[in-house]
C-alpha cells in the first residue's frame, strides 16, 4: 500500500517501530539521506529503516519535498511516542522484578526515584560496571564520590546485562546480554507484560504470535490488544531491538533526581515531565547513544566467522526465549528444496528420465 494513501495515524503507527528496531537516537533524515557512507552502522540502520515501516523505501521516490517532510514528521512522532510508552510501561515492572528477585530493603518504589541508581544498594550493584566488585566498600565509595578511578560510563558493561548477574572477568563475553531482566523487559515491550511471566525455560511450547492471533479470533466481544511484535511483523529478535531494551532497562534503574528530596507537589510536577527529561542523551558520565552503539556493534561488528557463529547462537537463544520454537520463518526455498518431499520428487523424475533413456 502506498504511503501517500495512508492517514496520519497510519504513518505514526509505522513510525512506532523505528526506535525499537532501527535507531534510538540517529535522526531519520540522516538515515534516509545516508550521508555518511563510511559509517557502516548508519548504512545498516538505513537498511533496517527500509524494512521497518512497510513501503517506505519503495515510495520515497514518489514524494515531493513537502510530502517527505510531512511523512518524516509523522514517523518521528510515532517513534518518540512509542519510546515514551515503553519507558512508562517498564517503570512499575522493573521495580517489581527487582523486588521479587532481590528483596531489597527498603523495596524499590517506581514512584520514588530517590532510591534508584547508585543510591540503592541493589540498583547500584546491577548498574555497577562488571569489572568491579560492588560489594567492596572502596568501589561503592569511589562510584558515589565520582572519583576518577571509578568513572561509570558507557564504556563498561553493567552487571544487569549478564546471565545470573555474575561475570567471568577472564571472559567478559560469557553470559553477556542473557540476563533475566533483559528478557523480561523485552517480552513486556514486544509481546505483552503478561507474557513476561513465561520467562523461565527456553520457550518450549510457546508461540506468542500465534497465541495472540488465536486469542483475537476467539474473542467475539472482548477486544484483545495486538502485541507490538505482531503489529511490526517481528518474527525474530534483532540486535537493535536488544540494544533498545538495554537502554530502556538502564534508564529505569538509574534515573534519579540530583537534588534534595522534593515535596509531593514538586514530585508530581517533575514526574509529569519525566518523559522529556529521561531521554536526554548524556546522564552524568554515561552517554546513552554511545551505549546503544556499543550493544549494536557487539552484534554487528564482529572480528571474524568464529565470533559470528557465537553471535548467531546468541540471537537464536533470544528468539527462542521470546517467540518459542516455531521456525516456519526459517523455511526458505533453499532449505525446503533439500527436504524429503522435494528430494523424492527429484528421485522420481530421475527414475522416469532413466526409463525413458533406456527405451
């Protein structure tokens, strides 16, 4: 369907996939112009952009300047709205998950950001760069005092990104990007908050997309909300979607107010505006755009085929965790051609040809 025929809501809805699947910070104008041909990440982003909103790439050539400006404005509005919605969705959930798994005292309260970040012992541990031991007093003191020896920046992988929140400092890749919190957040954003309850196991017997379709077919009166993955036609977990979730989770852990405690009215005003302030690029010494780039590069900028196989295996693990064990998307013509139905057809044809030649 041509984008020119879409209404405003249709274009905004298409835009909702952009921050989640394509880029978190780079402007759409830069991606579409593809200005920097030396930047591989930008080029890959343009390719992802052409896939995310259906029809964008094929219809751009038909637009005049004003139509392009109008379309981009609507796409960006949808993209930023989705990012804000996801932040709001995770605000209560992240606090709940941390309280359930770690039982901190006091409990993390989603409406009181003063005890988030390094002010909270458990949030501090999860945000702490994996190369340091948060349980050591000198590490805590150095981070709290912001000394030059303990600078928390995007150049270190935080502990919350590791499986079981433990790290092998002799092999920093082991367990990276396999944490329960990341999987929970991914499910909450892309499949539904309720599906996050199914995080244990490897997805055996689950098919989020098909279950969502069946629920909508069976629902005659009650309206069943379509999950984000279905809306944006997402069948597999992608590197950029993981990077997006990692940024969202860290935002919910670390966001706090660097002033003395506010009164109730001041808190209400501040949090009403938090959707604006919480997505600034740099927070203290931590640059979220660079952090997003680091996660994307971990997947996309690999040194060779051995690392690529590990990355492919990790992405398969993610897809199984999120979408279950349905592999119909992997039934490409090449794969199907090697299966027994086609193999038998080829054998029968060969026998017929042989019999014909013998005659």
